[in-house]
C-alpha cells in the first residue's frame, strides 16, 4: 500500500473549481488537481431529482494529507453538502507516487 488517494469532487463552475484547486495546492493538501471538462450531473436532493452542470476535480493526495484536504474542501466549497469521495490508488508509477507523497508532506 502506497498511501496515495484519488479524491473526487464537483464544483458549480470553472471559476469555483479553479479557485478551490489553487487553494488545495497552496495548502499542500494535494500534489496535483485536474480540472476536467464540465459535465451534467443528475441526482436526488431533498426529495427531488435535480440536474446541474458541474466541473469535476480529480485530486491526488495521501492518506496522511486527507484530513487537511477534506477540511479545506468543506470550508471552501460552495455546496451545502459537497461530494468528497476518496479512492485508494492500488498501483502506479513508483516515482509519481513518491512525488505525491513528497508534495503533500508538511516540511
């Protein structure tokens, strides 16, 4: 186990996604954030089926940095209940995984 996580969240627009991505990297809560193309999300919220345009973020972090990342997302995210899903990375290029660990370490 390498301790690297892929965290997914969605923002309402590109500006909000870019702002959160920069905040995450500045705080060293992740090594890299990919802002993906807008997508359409369909979900049930407070008893109603909703559809919204959203901008996904793929965030590469570590298990050690995850609590900082989660707190930062919850504090800065415009949604009442932000999607925050962490998926363990089972394998990857060792040098890349090492870089993720280095970049999220607090010096």
